[in-house]
């Protein structure tokens, strides 16, 4: 794993989750350089793409079990990672149990994760998942294509003791 990959997958999200960014520094004044993937274009999805990925994951979990679904989610050839789209799965305590963009984050708690605007987006997901079984949450996060902070909208569904989500970046209006 390269230093840039460590920054994107471990260090930067960990600092954001722990709230260790200086209070007097705005996110726009912090420059983070992360090498983008070696591809000419990065697939950018939308509402239909993320809903399809979440539904595909839920079906797989029902048909083949959670362990097999988690393995496929984190396999680059498993069909759950496409450009900036990837699936993640949380348990109902906010612990990451599968993450197509950062398998090394599995086992860590994301419960206190918040974006640059102070939105505790995992808590919002869990609250909606308990109340409605599904939902949408808007927040800012690092794009796997650019490594830069971008607006993101995530669709998620609860299945048993898990919440399955996928999101897309840079949609209008956030």
C-alpha cells in the first residue's frame, strides 16, 4: 500500500472521524494531494447506479449469505466497485464490516464519522435505517477517483443486522 493510498483510506478518514481537524481551519483551506487511480476516466454514477448496487448486494446477502457478499464487495473483480462507485456495509453499531473502497477499514467503528460540515452521517444513516429500513444521506467525503473532498449522496438499506450503502459524488444541489 502506498503512502497516498494510506492517506486516502486510513489517515484522512480517521482524522475526519475523530474530529481532529483544527476548528479554526476551514476544509477549503486544507490541501490534500492524493494520487488518482491510473485510468483515463473514472466512472461517475448516479441515483440508478447506487440503488442498483445496494439492491444487488441485498439480494446476494439473502441468497448466498453475508460472508460471501462481503468477500465479493471487497474483490475488485466482484462487480461491486466501478469507478467512484463502491458498496460498504455497516453493522447496527456503525462498525464497518465490508468496504469496497477500503477493505483495511473493516472492523473499525465509523459511528462518530463526520464530514467537513460536522454532519455525523453514519449516525444519520443508522437512525433512518432503524426508522424506515432505507434512506438517503448527503455529506462530503473523499472521491476515490480524484482523492479530493466532494459532495456525496448515499442510498442505503437495512438487511437484518446490517446497513448496506453506496453513493455517488458531485451531484447538483448539495
